[in-house]
C-alpha cells in the first residue's frame, strides 16, 4: 500500500506561486535595472536604495559584479558576445528573484540596448524598471573609483565602455538620473517616489 | 557643491548583508539540494516541502527544470560537459538565493558526485543540505510520469540517467529518503524535523 501511494507521487496542486510569495512579503517582486558607465554610481545607488527598502521591511537583493562576475559568469569576458551572454544570464537570474517575490536590483554597465531589451522581455509585464544612471564620461573618469579609466587609457584594459567600447543610452528608461547633478539621497528619493506612485511598494 | 557631493559617490557602509536579510526573515538562507533519478519524486517533494514552509511564514523558492532549463540554461544540452555546466550555474544561483536569505530548493537529477560537491562548496559552511531521493530505477521507470523512460528505452532520448547515462549515488547526504517506501507526507516530515533540529528554521 505504501508503495502504491508513493507511485502516485506527482501532484502539484499545492504549488506556491509568485502571488503567494508576493502576498507573504506584502510587496511585488520586480527588477530595478541600473545601467550606466563605470563610475556613474550604479552600485552606490543600489546599496543606498536597498538600505531604504530594507528599513521599510521589504525583501531585497542586489546582483552586481561582486556576486555575479566571480561566480555565475566567471567563464565570461568582455567581448561583445560575452557581454551579451553576461547580461542574458543576469536578466534570467533577476527574473527568478522577481518570481521569488524579491525586489532585485542589478548594477551592471549593460551597455547594449538590445541586451537590456532582452532582460526586460523576460520580466512579467511591468516588473522591470530601467534606471539610467546618467553621468558624463569625463566626470566618471575623474571619479575613477577603481582606477579602471586610467588603465583603459593606458590600454591595459581593452574594450572599456565609454573609452574603447560603446555605451548605448536608454531611449525610454522608467527613471533617468543625473548623478553629476543630484546627490545619492535625492536619487534614492526619486526612485522610492516612483515605486510608491506605481504601487510597487506600500506607501 | 552638488557635483562635489556626487563625485564622492562611493560609500558602501550602509550595505545590507546576508545576516540582515536572514534577521528580517527570521530564518537562515540555505539550499535543499534534491538529487535522484527522473521520476524519483524530487519536484513533488520540493513542492510539498515549499508548501509546508510557506504555511510557517518562511521565504522559499524552487529552482527546477521549468524555470532553469527553459531560461538560464536553455543553451545547454545533456552531454557530460553540459550537465556539469548546468549544475554549476544552478549551484551559483542557489547560492545567490541563500545569500538573499531565501530557503531555496533545487530539483535536478544532478547525477555526478563531483558536480554536487562543487555546488556544496559554493555555499557557506553548513548551508547546503543534500537530500538523496532514492528510488529503484525499476520503480521510477514504472511511474514514468513524463514518458521519458519509454523514450529512453526506444532510443529517442539519448544519455538518459539510469538507462544510458550514469547516476552516482550520494555517499553522505544529509537526508536519505526512500520514495518507494515512504509517502510524500512522511518524507516532508523528515526534512522538516531535520531543519528544526539543526536550527535552520524556527521550531
């Protein structure tokens, strides 16, 4: 008898779905996709935004170079093909976190419009928020927090976005920030305003 | 002045860490790695376990063929190399969910001991629970919920684990289930007992 029960093992009626997880969290799962040049402030904004969301008791996660480039995508370089595959995988993982009911933020240059569009199309309609972290390349190069622009100018780093590789600006981002003119706090406030106005998070 | 503030844009002091997310969720983030033959009951158990955890108010997510093989790993087939890369990526994503403070379950055959070991090593010490969903291949073939064994016998599906490709049984799984002898409910109860006894979830 026991064997018979176990043989009839495939029942999926009890499956917990995305809206169950979102109900438990009291907010939707969605992606905030930061895009912009190296040094424009993507990671800084993601960290500051995550802190503000966490203080509201919301469930968050940041996908960034630290946990993706050295892990999931450690087999990828910086050629156009590898950049595309890099962003494809990040888009897929972001979508899994959204499906998991988690507010996920991605902080990658993601220079190609087509790749960002691919990531957007993976998300459920409306659960992808593109944030253009706009900052003139001269200002980014002046900041040069990791010394990467210096190395790019010296030719030590090849295919560096903004110097020796293209960056395609978003045409219709949900949010357009100017980090050479706005403070981190002001940028975070604008994103939070957007999220509450569009019912992504409770007011 | 505004420009200067923004120039000094890299501060990460406020970063929310794994233990912050775990505190918010009132439980640890960890991986329950189901491994076993096709038809052994991995997905069924993951779904039933998720329901039980959800009812306790815990944050969960299942990684399975439905959301991985058709998405993140859609570029991979079933050759030994592709199986290894498949499991590597799943291990990386599972680890991201653990880092996100989420109880994540993976339901993949994951036939190679070495690959499961790689996934285990990605996790923080002790946050990887291997569950051997043990069931004789004859019983799995009799169940054949997807008609896959039939196709494997007919040679339509090549490199099918248990028929034409190897399965390496876990040597020291944290939990060893016999789904030809135990009901789904009994298996779930044993996993929940393990999780509470080892303080992965509140009693």
